[in-house]
């Protein structure tokens, strides 16, 4: 059900405590030293003073923002507070979080120094006070990186509105390598999220459920088997460019489900590990997907936003990026850009693709572009010469998986969870390899087979292994066409109509007839069968129903009896379906 | 105590009838879900398991429910959802997004609708949601932030799934299915469609991301099951209906009705023509409308009447309302249609064709009229020359004088069909606008006969039935 915000909540009343302490004549503001918050109809009041930590209403009701009050002022008859923001663990981007070098406590908060965030807030957004335990700060100042700003680190015990389970924790201290508060995202404009569930998702219980969870396409495998060569090639390419501080392009092609995107992601993951260990210089990784944008020019906007956090119109973003990639910066990191579904970035003048491939060739670009598409000959087919030439000849094509590889993929995913019979796995992988070599398909079939196994087993406690019969059934469900069954299940008049279509085709020697011609046959056939011939409307309705399931292809129905009828199934299928009765 | 008393005491008949009407109308108008859809147990189980795994385990899935119209796809889904939401902690967990391909005709509208239904839009407070690109990025980011174990699962229901495949680049489908195949917020994408070839519509990268689970719903009932279904649809519940005696009588009469031979024949004809449950419900609704205080049970005659009403041919109905002149024109056109084998012809040819048999009947053979003059009405001298163009007034069977052709067109267009300006009129005769001006200055009209698949004999029969006994009418054979 859709949620609508019609909830009434208790109104809070905000009052200054005492009289103004001082008055700023320039800004025309009064400063106070305390604020009283009380709930309507409730006697309890909360007092907020300078230096206190508070919770501020935000996007997420469960996780309000945390800040520290620095000043309480009244300007223009409006009550304001100047605050110092703190970021929760969840608000810090994961790649920055890694720099911490240890597992953060879930209740931990971080000093936030982003310049983008406004520090003046309306007092009416203050929810409550919160207790924060500070760890020792002095140690941090002596950390290795002198030129970076030192980072304060606080540990927070959150006191929700009437929470009483505040456990005492010893404050932890850890050296922090770098300052982290460079989140591009301000707490005020954080991205929205799907609300979190009240009960945690149930974990898989039996071996089959475990297998199913592992076989889901989304589960990230420990390693990517069967793509070692490709992995190594891409790794070497990106690593060398990043090391040298130059730029380059690579084109990766392959049919869907052959692990193109997964391999590139794996490469980036290991490169990031290497850069954390200082083996490789640090680099930015940006990913865009042609399918995930509405217009090719949005690519500029997305790249710019991911690179700098700025928002701009496509034209402006293109200009900014142009400037960024063509001028040398004082301390510029390399950028690795992954462009997925490249063919969607095609425009008539191809300027998006041109720019993407031109920036790496600039002297100060330091941009590595990895492009992914489905077709091997995309550069030749859709790109004009100057674009194709800039893309270069570094190409790689991912071959569809062979059955042995598919089998290995499933085995490595299952990782010794014993759920499948050996033969069953082989059948799946042979079948998929023969059809498409799409690993996604293979995993989906296996997943479905485990379900079938679970349903058909006599003893629900111990379902046993997935065997040939289960796999066969899953394959049948996924690949068999329903045309024959649909014809068999159709009503008598619909079947007769199909038969008369065939008769008319045979009479005309064509694969097309008008409804009127078929109707004559249909009525004759009804008389032969001893049924009352249908009226025109009834026959037309039957014809339209067959057209709606696409057993027949019809012209628009406004043509009435003159519309032409074609079959969408082979004649043999129709005959087979009708004869079998 | 009082309840039992109420149940025992006979209610006035009017009260009972209105109860029956409310109860059955709810059932026939698909407002009330059945306990469990019949004959689709395996499909029900499959879908139930699938959605349950999404709701409880946070596993992402995608599935298509395919079946011809009126086989209960939506009903199946609604039943499963009702059952699923009845379980505690699922109803608080599962978020639902309902989309329909006929309403959300492009991705922009669909995205707006998704953000609205997920109530993500108010999250940014006063920020105005502008562009399509922002919306897409926003939704994708929201979905990406979630993960399997902590986010609430989202159920996307795409009705008329095949229409979403016609959106530009299939962006929405790609993104939804991509989320279902990656470690983001758990989603279940359920598509409903009546096209059997729907998978061929998907682009290959979209297709690869679809899990290829298909639940086929095909009507496989036999005629005896169909009869039982009819009976079940009209059956009154013994336990909950307030008046037991009325309920007993009703159910007994219903049983007798279904055993009647003529009723069985009507239902068999209906069954042969379509297995669509909606069309059965239409028939039963027509019967239900006849139930009143004077007619408290359903009689076989009611069913026959209702069936005749519903299966009447629309084209034939239109012919019933034609005047003699119009009918004569139609007959003449039918002749010409046979002669020219469906090629178009003009009004002049129709007029000539009209005159020939009429003249033979009237015993007066005249020369062709109205060849040249566009200025004045071309007159054809007939026996009663000034009968005027109104066929009802004068000797209609005789050829009326041909009025000015433009007038004739106007009149024909107005008077054809039962309603003025109704659709039927145009479906019988395609009277084109004047296409070109003849060399002589007269307007020549192209007239094509459409939808005239009845034989000429049938046309005459209709004419006879309609005009029999009217004074001054003599039918021409």
C-alpha cells in the first residue's frame, strides 16, 4: 500500500530561557544562552544550552542528524541555532569509511567539516538532546599526516526519547590516517531511502535455502572463476595507466550475462585494495550506465556529480569536465570511468562519445575509460571515424561461457554446499551453453530447480538433493513455449477459427487472408461439425481474442471484416495442437 | 440471541431480493475475492512461495503471469496478496507499487507514480521534483542504498506488462530487473500480460536480467466444471444468508435451472464461444437484473432472453432501424458489392442499381437520371412523381426521386442507424465526402459497403420483418 503522510504528531513548543545575553547591532540578532522545548500538554521540558549535542529532524525518522549547538540566536523574530554537524557512520561514504582503518562502532559519530553544509538551523527542527562521550583528541593531532586537518572523533551513546538502555562503553581511540569529512553529501540533502524493515530478514535455514541464496545472481562470489585471463588483461591495462598517470580507452564486448560488468568491478575492487596498500596511486572510480539515464547528455551530469558533487545542466557539466580534464591540477588523482551499455550513448552527432574518448587523450586528462557493450562490432557499426579512432584498438571480447565453465561457476558459488546431483548440474550447464551461454540464466534455472525439489519432496524436513527430474521440470517451465497449450485450452469456436484460417491459407496459397474470407470457411466448418454457426460479431470477438494472445496477427480492428489475418505460430504447431485431442 | 431470532423469522421477500442482489452483484463485479481461485492450485502455490520469499527472506525475484484475458490473472495475484498480507509482520514490511501499462504510458509517468506510491517524494521536503532524469537517478539511488536484510522489500506489479516493453529503450524494465538481479533493496517484479510472445518483446539485455519465471494461466476447465462454476457463482451461502427458507428455495431452483436441457444448450453455446469468465459474468449479471419481487427465482426463459440479448449481432441490429429508402440503398450496394467484388463504387452506380429492380417491379422503365446538372435537383419521373424524398410518406417501395446528391448524402448520414450521429451509422455505410467534382459539375460520391457479410436473402428477410404490414409498402424482390 502506498503511504501517505497524514499523521498528526504532538506539537513542540519552543521558548527562550531567560533574557537575551547580548545583542549584535550589525546583524540585528539577539543571543540567548538556553532554549526550552516542551511538548504540548506535557509538563516535561528540555533545556538546550550552548555546547550541547542535539538530534535534528531529517530525512530518516529513525536516524535523525546529530549536531552540537554553538550559538542560540534570534533574528527577524525567528529562533535560530548555529550548529556544528556530525556525521553518523551511515552517512559517511564507504570508501571514506575505509580510511578509518578499523571497524567503526555503529553509534559512532564523526566531526563534519564540509563547507557545503549550512550551519544555521531553525530551532523547530531540533528534536531532543543526546549524550555524547568524547574520546581523547590529543592523540590524533600527532598522527602522521601533518598537512591534513586533524579529525575529532567522538563516540556517542544515543539517548532516544525515552530510551533507558544506554550502555556504558569505553571510549576507543584509533589513529586516523586521513581526514574524512569530505562527504560531498550534506546531511540536509541526503539521498532518500526505502524505509528499513522492523524485523530482520530471515536467514536461510536448510541446505537448499542456503544454496538458493548463494545461487542468486546478486550474491557477490568470492572469486570470479573462468574469467582469469580477462581479469588479468583489464587489471594490467588499468594498473599501468594509473601508475603512469596517463589515460586510455578500452572497449569490452560480449553477449549479456557473460560477466563483463562483474569482471570490471572485480578489477576495481582489487585495484582499490592495492591502492589502500599504497601499491598503486589512489584513483577515483566512477560508473555510469547508458540504460540508467534518460538522455545521453545526462552522462556529463552524472560524471560531474560523482566526481565533484556539483549539480549542473548537461551543457554546463560538459564545459566543466572539459576544463577539468584539459588542465593540469596541483595534486590530481587518476579517474577510472566505467561506461556500461555504451550503445545507448549514441547521438546523431556522437558528441557524447567523442568527448568521452577524447578526454583520455589529453595530456593532463589522467582518465581511463572502460566501455562495455553487447555487440562486438559496435565501433565499426555506429561510430563515425573520428570517434572510433579515439576509442582505439584496445578491445576485448567476452565469449559466452562453455558448459564446463558454467558448471565451474555454479560449483564455486555453491562452495561445498551439497544440494545438487552431479548429473543435474551438467544438464543445466549443457543446456544453457547450447542456448546462450548466459550465466544468469544458468543460476536462475538452478534456483528454480531447488524450489521444485523442495515442493516435490515427500519429507519436508529433508528434501534431499536436486536431481535430473527437477532440473528438467525447471528447464521445461522456462523455455517451453505456451502456444500449443494455449491452443489446446482455447474455446471450441476459437479452435475452429484457427482451423478455418489454415483452410483459407491452403485455398489461397498465401499466408494471409481477410477476416471475411476466413469467416466463410468458419461458418462452413461449423455446419460440418454440427454446431450453430456464429454471427459476425461472435466470430470477430473470437478472432480478437486470438489476436490479443498473439496467436494471430491482426490489423487494427477498425477495419472490421476487411482486416487481414496472419498466423503468429507455425501451421504445424496449430495442426499438432488441434490433432492431439 | 437476537441474531438467531433474526435468522429464524422469515424476512419480507423484498428484503431477501435486495440481499441477493447486493451479494451476487459484488461477486459478479469482481469486488469480492473468492476464498481461493479454483483450478490454479499449482500456480497459486508458486506465486505464493515466491512473494513470501521476497517478503520474509528479502530475496529479489521477477515473474510473469501470462494468460488470455478473463482467466483470472489479476484475481490470482489479488488472492495471493490478500493471503500474504494476512500474515503478521508481512503487512508491515511489504511495500507495494501498482503500475498499469495503460495508465503509465511512458517511463516519465511511471517513475512519478513509483515515487509517489513509495512516498519517497516528500522525503526531500520542499524540493520540487523536476526533471525525468533527476527522478530516475533519485529512485535508483534510493533502491541502491537498501540491502537485503535491512530494507523493506518492494513489490512492483506491472499490469499490461507488454505495454511497458514499448517504452523508449525499455529503461524502466531494465532498471527494475537490474535491481532484482543485484544486491540492492529486495524487490519482486510481477508482470501480468495476455501476450504469449511477451519475452520476444524484451531487448536482449533486459531479457537476460529477467529470471524467466513464467506462470501460465490457461483456462482448462471442461463443460461440467463450467456448469459447476456457473452454479457456484449464483449459489447463496447457507450459513450467512439471513433468511434460511429463501436461501433454500433459491439454491434448489438454481439446481433445477442448471439441469434444464435448454439452459444447458445455451450455456454450452456460450462455453463453446469463449471461456472468458468476464463474459460469463456479463451473462449472469443480465439474468440477475431480471430477479425481482414478482420473479424471485431464475427461470430458464430469463437465461434464454439474456443470452439472446448478449449474442445479438451488432450489425444486424443496425439494419433493423433503417428506413425503406436506406434499406433499398443497402440492398443495391450489396448487389454492386457482389458484382464488383469489393471494389469501391459511386452513388450514381448505386442509384442505377436501385432503379433497375424497382423499375421492374413498378412496371415503368425510365432513362437514367441525374447525369449532368449539378445546379438543380435531378428529377426522375415516377408514377407518383412528387412523393418527395421522404420514403415513409409516399410509396416507398417505388423509387423516390433522387434528390440533389448533396442533400441525399446529408439525409443518409443523419438517418442511418438507431442514434443520430452514433457509431453504427458509419459502420454500415461508408459514405465518403465528395471526392471529386465530375466534369459535368455534379458531385460523385464513392460509396463502399462494409460489414455487409450477410447474404442478400437475409437482408430481404430483415426488411420484410420490419416493414411488414405498413401501409403503402410493397417490397421488391
